[in-house]
């Protein structure tokens, strides 16, 4: 079996994908059924769809292009995977006070993201900083990197259904998590309490 797949590395992965609820029910061809089901519960579909927050993870041309590419790949029945970073905060929220613009963090994950699937069993250590030391390995002098800090990269999968097809592709975003509780305690102790 000859299987070809497309892999994409995406800089601003969710920035311009739009709202997942509206996009998914339209692509799956079930918008009218969803609207009727929501109506039977005493709500309006449009009002419900407007409640979904925008991830605001990049709304520029490249973000929109990446989102369109992912939608098109799914719609054209390609086997494809997108990869990117799962940012904790969006670009920013703007408020106007006394006629001046002020930026605030966009806490887009405050209430979680119901469309993503956390893959806690899919994680990898990512190491930072550190030093290089000389060591003898099997009688040979070698340079060995000793990392100072480690975080865990944890996978989150976001399904992207194609329009008018049964094909759904995956956008896998990687979140940075503390590698263990001791790292959190030692960092907190140094930064907040001044204890070393």
C-alpha cells in the first residue's frame, strides 16, 4: 500500500480557523438539524454559536492561509496533519480607557476548549539551558550537554472536518507543561519567596 501524507508546521494554528462549532456543523452538513435540536431545548442556534470564544492566536494573512489550507486539505480528502503551538494566551484584548488603548492578556483557555482532545500519554521532554561537560564514554572523550531545565510538551488534537466529505484531519498543538512538581516549587521559591 502506497500512502502519502501531508504534514504542515503552522505558526499561528488556530488564529483564523473561525469558530469550531459553526465550521464543523456546516462542513458536516448538519447545521439545520443542530438548529432544530437547539430550538427544541428553547435556545437559538445563532445565539449559541456566538458564545464560542475566538482563540485570537494570530489573525494575520499567514494564519488565515494556514486555516484555509487545513480546511481545503480535509475537503479534498487528503491525509494531512498540522502541527503548531498551543498558546496559553491569545494576542491580546483591547480596552479603551479615557480615549487610550490598553492591552490585556486574552485568557482564551479560561473555560477550556471543548473541541480539543488532550493526549496526556503523548508527551516529550524539551530541555533548555544547561552546560556542556567533558566525559569519557567507552574510552573516548565526548562533549555531553547537561540541561538545566526541562518542560513537557503535551499533545492536544483538534479535529478539522472537510466540507461535504467524511474526511477529518488533525491539527496537533503542543502545550508546555512543568516536568514535575519539584520544578514548580523550586521556581516559585526563587521567584516569589527569594529562597534558594
